[in-house]
């Protein structure tokens, strides 16, 4: 089963990740994160499977994150509110994401991605 690769095509890190997937012959389905945003259900499942805290799924360096002043607001939100907010706009989600049958990788760290070969 091919992996699900969520990316933003003009993101340089996403381009590096895509090139890495291609160079390593990994099958994937690419999904533009801003055009087909992750749903609340998907995010809930991925967060649970990843073992990471919800904040790791936020694009903390993005313009929207800063505009919404989420650095100060997220700590007072419930987990449900954090996931609900993430599902409202793909630009809030850290990218790229790689979802395989047994892994959920957030951001591109080549050493971590080696584990999907």
C-alpha cells in the first residue's frame, strides 16, 4: 500500500522530501495540504499513532500560526480544540507529513524517513 505524502509544493523542505521519496523508490500518493486539508478524524488518528504531542503537528514557523498568536493560545486549549483548529486550515499543519501503515512522520528528517525503506 503506498504511503500518503502531504505536502505544500512551494515548500523547499517538502520538495526535498519528495525528491528523497522518489530517489528511494518509495510509492506514495501526494496530497496538497492546503487544497485537501487533513480532516479532524485523520489528524486524531495520526496524532494517536505518532505518539507525538499535538503541538508537533503545528507549523509553528508559518504566517498563519503567528497571525493567530497560537504560541500564547495553544497552551490553554483542550486537545479537542487543538485538533479542531488544525483541521480548519492545512497551512497550520507542519509539513511534510508521511503516513505509512506503521509510521506517522512529521517534518522531513532524512534519518527518520530512512525507517520507511
